[in-house]
């Protein structure tokens, strides 16, 4: 019996997908296959199998040490795995045992930067054939299943800012006598000087690395719309067309990890760290465009299909449907609870500053890039959507999207009404007689809110909240005890994310 049979997932559809996968492997003349799994931090972990064993692993899977589920952002195990009760709440994980990675054969990709190499997306299973609940991709699938039970699917568009640098010196990064844990970053220089948004001259200056990004994304089959230079020095942005949520999350994992590898081979260092460790820098955000699709008629559930006579431009229902307004209100209501999943690094909280095209307060605005939530679309517009500007590019996409689903769905189920739109997103004064609430402005505060949130425990489960909080408490404790906080961020984030 194959392991996939034990897991109860064998059916005709999966068998057809395996046969299609094997056909592509033969056509592409593949010699090795990377069986990759996205960890809780959004980083891919991989076992590379030679062709003969890769064919077998499509059904039998491949073993992976369970401690990879227990690592904090520095790769330190945050749980006492060899002590009784050291992994409390995570039944099936402990003592450094194995879990099994089982690939999704439909995710087969040929890597454009690695010769004769294919890539498969995997999920983690216990050896008795039951799913590992802390697998972040599975967490999003559960959220989407809940959403589906209410008659909706989710569609997401990705708008991702990041930084690319030219590597000038790897002596500190690769010197065996200078190998701290986590590792050092390379010496770098800018690929463009910044402070000229969408400059054609700067785009031409960094044509080589941008071309690598383009060919990597397109070679992976990702729906890339555009690449552009952002305002900050060496900062760029990639924009992708909307996709079903799980596909969009998979695309983010592929893009982020793929471009880092492809650029590194050409002598560039890409980082999805929010604020790289330099004096002159602009923060990077990950703006998540989202809408719901009604499963019954396949239409945009956020679109207002008839004019509402008593609604002005500051009203949510001026352009959003009732469902759209409820979803918007849910995102606002649970913004504090979900911030940690949208911005999961200590570094990311320096981004929430006034007049920085990043949000500071829990507000929505109509096509307003200073607000946390930007409502896009005119009256009776089939492209109506909500853009959340709270996230950083280092976020785990599965957790980020799952947090949006649970928050928005709660708004729908309780038919919550949204306040009026902001016209002054950075004002210190209350607008429309409504108290202006601030986004948690430190990692410590966001973590505390997450840990004590009844809504997050209800949505993600007690065990997940305890598990994720333990990982993030480990990160916070090491930061607070660091002799040099900037060096901590260089090693923890700039060299790794």
C-alpha cells in the first residue's frame, strides 16, 4: 500500500495528475526533483531526490524531521523536543521524529534557473497517515473550506515590494571562521539610487536583475503583470493578476524563494525584509488585493449591482455590496488580532509611520493609499475589491490570507457595518466622531494581542495560537537580549529573508 493510500487521498483525479507529472518529467529530461515544503515563516525547505526515487515519492512521500515545524526565525528549535511535554499541544510531534512530505503532483514546475531540475509543492503528514495540522498551507485550505461552506471563494492579487542589491563581498558570509548562527549577510551595493518613483532611467539601470526576476516568474508560470522601480534606493515592485487564493499563496511562495535563488546565482542579493539595515531606505509592503466570489453564480460578491441613492462617497455601500461592507468591517474589527500574521517580524513594525504610504491607523479609505484598507472600484464595478496594506513581504502567505478570510467572514456572519471612509489617514484627531485606533506599533504588542485573542483561538484553534506564539516569543526574547539590535536584524532577516 502506498503512503498516499494510507492518507486517504488516492483517487482518479490524483492518479491522472501523477501521470501528467511523470510525463512532464520525461519531456523536460529531468534528472532531479526538489520536494519542497513551505515552513511557518514562508521559507521553502527541500529534499532533492534523484529521478528513480522521485518517481516513487509521488505516492510514497519523503521523510522530513519534525523539528522543522518547531524552528523560530533563526532556525533554532523553540520547543524542548527531548523532554516529556516539551511539545504540548502538538500531538504526534516530538523526540525529533519524522513526518512525511507528500507532493501535490499538479504543482510540478521546471525551475528556470536550475538545469534539469523540477520542483513539487508538498504538505506534511504524520506517519500514520493523518494530516499535520500546523502545516500552514493546510491552515489556508481549512479557512477556504469554511468560506466555501458559506457559499464563497476568495480571489487575491499580489502587489509585492522588495529590495535587490548587487553582491560586492561574500567574505563575511562564506568565511568558515566567521560563521555565526544565524549567518552573516554579504556586502552589497545598490542597483538604483532611488528617490525617483517609476524612473525609466533607474529601470534601465537595473535592467539585468529585473530581467532575471521577469524570466524567473514567467518561467515558473506566474501571472506577472509588471515590474517597476519603487521610491526607495534599490527597491522594486512586482504586481500579479488575481488568482484563486490558494494558487495566489503558492505563487507568492514560489516567487519569493525562486527570485532569491535565481538572483543569487547572478551575483545579486534579493531581500523581502521590510526595512533593510541601511540609513537611507524605504519600507516594503505586501499589499493584498482581495475579493470574494459567489460560488452559485461565479460573480464578484463585493460588486454593488445597483446604485444606492442615500450613499455618499464616504459610505462603504457607495461602491461595495452589503457583503463587501460586512467583510470590510470584519477586517477592521479584527485588525489588531491579525496584525502578527500580516507583519510577523520585529523589523516590520518600523514601517507603520505617518505619511509613508504605509498605514498607521485602523481605517479604510476610498482609493486612499494612506489607509490600512483601500477600497478600489467605482459604483457597479465588477473589479471592486479591498486592498489590505497592513502586510509585509516577509509574511507567510497562507497565514496572511487565512487571517483575512476569518476576519472578513466574521464581519459577514454578524452583518457588521463599516464606519465612514477616512479622508485624513494620518490625522491624530478623531474623524466622523469615531475614535481612531492605531495599528499595534511594536512586535511585542502585536504578539501579546495575538496570544490573548479569543477570536484567533476560535478561528485558528488553541493549539495553533500556542504554537505560533511560542515561536514568536523565542524570536522576541533573542532580540531583547541582543547586544546589538541592528546586527540581530541583519543576521535574522537581511541574510535570510
